[in-house]
């Protein structure tokens, strides 16, 4: 097992911690060398080993350190395309193995997902929120085998919910790291969730996205006029996931990146995001029941925005 090749899965999933630690170290060295490229099959085998390497880790501090080390590999890799391939392997493996995770291990995998969501945002920020790369990452999330796929019955709802729960918080943390990058394109970054809200077959998934993403963000962008018409359960979900009002996001975000670095006032950005929700709701692929909910969300909040542009009623 050397840095000239990726560690074999049997080393990564060894019952011996020293062997696992050495394998992770070699993996980090291997991935940091941009001369190395892995095929899809090789990346799949590698991630199977990584998944069980994390499975074998015990004790909270060990788990936290390993989760951070694995996520940081996304940024250790110098090639953005290889970083995206590494992220693809992570999400496909997580979706595939999720239902086999027992309740004693689930919390540490929730933590691992949080670390990877954060690292993915830092990767996108490193490339200055390049539109094509952001869309490639969205494709990883929404394609078959991705955690936000609208048509793959293998994707567990609990996994989609967790990604939605932490998404804005981790984006806000990332935006607080540097003030020298272009503003984050919210419409592009939220597009997987808007699409999932439009096409999901379950009302609970729609409600979760609205409760932990749409409404907290709208409230943050325009706190004086955004009404929170939610059930007590939805409010508990929102309060549990809405860390303050996303101060970094509010000062370093734009609509879709076409504004050439311009920052919008919160009310204007709110109106633009609501317009995007309206547009997706109008698409033929949107389920009728979801379309009605999205139109209702748009109507309630869009008309409250004093700077909103005119739009046809549904």
C-alpha cells in the first residue's frame, strides 16, 4: 500500500485502526497528486472502502476528525473534475448504503454529510461560483443515485431531509470565510430543491423543503413582511435549522451570477427567487398538487414585496 496507487478497500475497511489511518493518509497523498485519475469503477471501489472505514470508526473525537479529513480531500484534490468525481462517489455510495446504517451509527453519518456539504460549497467558492461547475454539482445531487433525485425510489427520504435541513446553514458558514469572492448565485444553488419540491410524489417532502429552506430564506431576506403560516411542527423544524438570519448569505449572495458581482437588497432578491419558484411551478413536469402549493407560496409572499416586478397570476 503506497502513495503511487489508491489504497485497497480492504485496508480502508480494516478492523485495525492503525491500518485504516495509514490507508487514509496514503489516500490523501494519492488524491493530492493531479497526475492520478481514477476510472468510475475504481472510484466506486475506493468509496466502498471509505464508507466502511468511517463505519469502523468509533469514539466521537475520532469520528469527527475522520469526517473532517475525508471532506477536506475534496479541496486537497487540485483538479476540479476529480473533486466532483470524488463527490459523486460519496453521494452514490451514501444513497446506496443508507438503509443499512443502524440507529447507533446514523448520527455520525449525518455529521459526515454536513462536512461534505460544507466542503462542496467551499469547492464552488474556490472556483468563484462558476456557473457550469455549480450546475455539474447540481447534477450530482439530482441525477439517479443522487440524494435529491426526484425519480429514484431508492433515495431515502431521511437523507433528502437532512441535506435540506443543513443546506442554508452550511452555505452561510462558507460565505463567512472570505469576502473577496463573487456573491453566491442563490437561484442556481437552490435549483435542486425547487425542482424536488415541484416533482416529489410525497407531501411530506414538499412540506419539509418549504419549512426548512423556502420559508426561512424568505423570512431572512424580508423579515418585516414575510408571514410564517406554519403548523407548530413545521415551526419547530424551522427554528431547529434556522441559525439566526444567515448574515453572511444576506451580504454575499446574488440571484444567478449574471449580475456581474452586484448585490441586491433582500426584498429584491426575495422577489427574484419567488419568480423562479413561480417559473418552475409553471413547468409541465411539475405535479399538479405541488404546483398549487408553489403558486400559493408565490402569491402569499411575492405580493408582499414592494419591489416585486409584475407577473401573471396563475
